[in-house]
C-alpha cells in the first residue's frame, strides 16, 4: 500500500533513477514487510531551483545538489526500530550501488490509517470491517 515519491535533480541519469526506485522497493519488502508487487512510485526530476534545502546544512548534515528526497506514505503501525532499519538500508544501498552520499538521502515517512487508500474503482479496499 505504500505510495513513494522520489524527487531528485533533473540531471540524474535514468540508471540512478531506476536504482533509487529499486533500492526503496527492496527496503520496503525486506525491512518493512510490504507485500510483493505493491510498488506505486512517482519519480520526478527537478531543476536546481526546485529542490530547496539548507545550503549551510541542518542538524550537522551538509547536503549537495545530489540530494534525493524520498517520501513514503504507508499504513501506520511499524515500530521505530523498523523505521530506523528502513532508513539505514536505503542510505547504505544507495551509497553502495550508486555512490550516493548518505548525507544526501532525505527520507520522510507518512503514516496513515488503512481507510485512507483507494487503489481504483472509487472503492476503499481497506475499509474497516463492520
């Protein structure tokens, strides 16, 4: 049920875009235990002035123009430990597979309740059982 938004530079190669997509999907399946084939992603390239971040850094982390914003909206209920492992796997794998700086991997999770999804047909597939 996750919806993933990946925002990165428009200069990012198709290979990098695919690698980010694959790494996030792999972490969703292996760490967050999302069902296989539950892959809904929007990958968007942006001009330099459309990716806004603190050039002087934040919380001791310095960013570059290679920053990648990853936002995952998914059902609430995962533990803090699962979320930490999810963040770590994505940053580690992007670094290992695409030489992305770990500092440039920005991840935001949005926890929602199951009834906030419609996968089509105007239906609430995860409607509460009455």
